[in-house]
């Protein structure tokens, strides 16, 4: 029996995570695997309720500390209610964002990376993915894709300025450089099918 695996897709706005999540899940199902598709914030009833809180309203609706706590709480429910039960029955779980998004988005200002990791240890027992893919694109291309996707109407985090999003992509690149056993950078440019093929290649050591 193939071991259950937890795979996460990360990256800045417009990198194509949602598109690639669906394509990767379909490719894994074609190999006979049960696959659960999920997302953050969200992925469970409690976490989806928190999603509405953190992604809507004015840019200053939450302080950095309150925002980080809300994301950590949503993740706790997501892990407990969706991810762990799926893994326990032998399914693969593929998530659009997970802990590394909190590290990149909330852990580079008032809070540190260690602060975010501490919240994760408290809320989710330090639970980590088996493999994390960071989808990479030049900033200008990612911004253009995000604008087309959202029709110019971003949520309160996606709508932050380009300097903020540049720092986010730098943080993701740092994770891939420092945590290469788990985190792999994947070129997200070009044909979507080619990107999916790169993701599958990055799973060669985990696939049956």
C-alpha cells in the first residue's frame, strides 16, 4: 500500500497555485491514488469561517499579531478536521498554501519566522508537509496574472503593494534554499501542462 502524503503548493499571488493543484490532483488520481484537494486559509468548516474574517475588510482590520493568530487557529482546525483524517485513511492531501504562507506573509515584520513556527507548534503540533513546492514567476508576470485572475479586485492581503509581495516571494525563495529536503522551487512559467510535469518530477521519490 502506498504511503499517504501531504503535499503543499506555495508562492506569491498569480503563481498559478490553484490551477496546478487541480492538475496535480488529477494526475495523482490517474495513478490510482485517493486525493483530497484543500486550501488555506480554509479547508474545514471552522477554518472557512476564519477565512472570511482574515481576507475581507479594510487593510488594517487586523494587527499583524491578531492576523497571525487567526491564521494559526484556522490551520489548527484544518489539520485536525481535514488533513490528518485523510492521511490516516491512506489518502494523499494536496493543499493550496499551508504554514509557509504564514511564514512568508506574517513572519517578516513585527513577528519573526520563529514566532510563526512557535504558533504552529502550539496550534498544530509542528505538523509539516512531506513535500512543498514553491511556484516561481518574475514579479511582473505574477502581478499581471493576479490582476487578470482577480479582475483588479483583490482580497485585503492580495491587494497589498508590490514591495510587500516582492518580499513575500523572496521569503519563499529563502525557504527553498534553506530547507531543500522538503521545499522545492518550481518554475511556473510557460505551458500549464509543462508546470504540472515539473511537479510530478519533483514527486518521483514519493510516488509508487
